[in-house]
C-alpha cells in the first residue's frame, strides 16, 4: 500500500513537499516509484519517478522545478515542486510501477 501525506494548502512561489509512505514492500526492490497529478478539468500528468536504485527521471515540462528523493529508513519517497502557482493545484498521487496507487492527496495553491 502507498499513502501520500503533506500540506493541503501551499502559497504561490513556495515549495510543495509531499511524502509517500510504502507499506507493501521495500522501495529498494526492483520497481519504479512515481509521482502523478491530476489538475481540475485535466487528465493525469506524470511528474517523475525514482527508480529502486535511486536514479530519477522527470517530466520535461516540470524538470526545472521538480526533485524526487527517498528515505530508505522510513521506506518513503518524496516530491518537492518549487515555485508553485495556482496551476499546480490538483490531486497528487504516488504509485509503484503505475500499478499500485495511493489514494491521492489534494493540494491547493492559493494565497
């Protein structure tokens, strides 16, 4: 199972920080650990992933503002999205191999 956590409200220009806690397996096993979001009225948008080895790949459109890291002691991986705007409002999901998904967490960017 995967569970997202983090602030539900972020102010413009600040950094959005979310954590995904994994309870079903170790994040160091052979899987891709993804962050995906859905903004109001839009489809799913892939943000990036961290591979079990620790390497990362980001969406080209978000690369300059995105950082995905992990804490193996907590079996968590995290998302940081900097310089947010109201366009970053949406439901953020973490997923394993895009097969197992968390329930999602709503993030609103507003002053």
